[in-house]
């Protein structure tokens, strides 16, 4: 019994430490910066012709000065995705002391 007590305590400490790291990671992800300049995407002519509508999710890596460093498409119709990325690359966020990952959704309707 004596041996299992220290091992049990280590397991409990490990679980508590892991929970703290998880909550910190979730907290960092939930800190969204305010968009200062938003550019509306152009609705692609092909999408108009094909009557394509939907939502495109784009993740933007935003530098401390608010400028978009890179983008990645997280979901949406491929015909609409490029227009969404072109627009988000022109967005500006409020300054921060660190780089952030911002996920935005753009809605396209004919």
C-alpha cells in the first residue's frame, strides 16, 4: 500500500497539471482580436453562374501589428474559397503583443 500512495499522488498531480495546460490553451484560443479593416470578398462569376452559396472558414495567422501573415482554408466550397482568402489577406486586426490565429467565416450568397 505504501508504494501505491506516492504513485497515486503522482497521477493526481499529473492530471491537475494537464488540466491547467488545457485550460490555458483554450483560453489563448478564445482571445480573439478585433477586426479594424474588413474587406468584403468578391462573389466569383463562376459561383454566380452555378448558383453556389455557402460559408467559407479561413484561418489567418495575424502578426502583432495586425497584418495577416498567412491564411489557410478550413472549410467551404472550393469555388468560393479563393475569393475568401483574397479578401481576408487584406484585413487588419487591432495590434497585439503577440501573433494570433484567427478563424473567420465568410458567407457567400448569389
